[in-house]
């Protein structure tokens, strides 16, 4: 099985699931996002956002391929590029961190360690760029695939709560810790990135 993780660019943006290519939940503020959806321009807005981040900041995502088939992705950026982040009661993201926007692995490709490889690739990229951590707004009431990742699964792969909240806690993962992850993290990552149906909270590792 040949697998590779490559930077997200405008050339491979089409390899993301269609619903994700046209989702601007994070990339626009709530008012602008709703307007883009209603006008049918959400996909163009997403492309424009990625183009702007690439030009001004650099790589903001990774796509994972297995035998040349796109099977997952992760999207991340400094909070200054994520307008929706300011709408959360637990904002702002720490100045030494990048925001984990969203991530996903295709059903059928979970359980192969792809999530671990993908997140470790992101960690190496961000450490080289001088960041210490990655933070995310979790969903404490998650019950299915959505724009927010489930808080209990974030905790299971090593994130720690830095700003508690009954619905949307802010969580943080120190990047250096991801580089020494062992294979026992893979199941938790697969559940996190794969959007599995909600199960009892995973035991923190």
C-alpha cells in the first residue's frame, strides 16, 4: 500500500470531499458565511481563503493519499485567518499556537495509522515554523460528523483543556509530544478524524 501526505494547494483542493470544499464555517464570519451559502458562492469563497492563506502565511493543510486515492485531510491556520474563531466564548487561541480547523479520514481507511502520520506531519511543519502548540475548539455535545471535532476524542489523543466550557472548550496539544506518539494512539486518532458515532469517552492516554 503506497501512502503519502502532501501539502494542500489549489491544485489538489478538489481532492477534499465536496461538502468540505463548499463549507466556509471557519473561513468566514457567521454573517458572511450564511450569505455565501445562500448565494451559492461558498466553494469560491473557500478557494479564495486557501489562496490568501497560502500567499500570506504558507501551507495550511495536508492531504493523505493511499495508492493515489485521497482518503483524508487536515486544515489548520493561525487564528488571525479564522474569522469564526472569535465567535466562540473560549477564544482567543494562544499566540504561540495554530488553530486546528478540521480534519477527516474516509471510512474504510481508518485503523491504518493514517491519522497519526498526518498529525505528526503537521506537527513537524509547525515546529519548523516556530509554533509550540496546536489548539482547537471542541464540541462537548458532539453526536455526528460536523465542523467541530468531539472534545472527548481530542482529549483522548493528548489535548488538554485550557479554557473549559460546557459546550465548546478550548483544548491544546503541545506539538513536541506528537512526535513521540506510539501506535496505541492510532485508534483514538481514527475515531477523532473519522467521525465515528459517539461512544463512551476514551481513556486519556
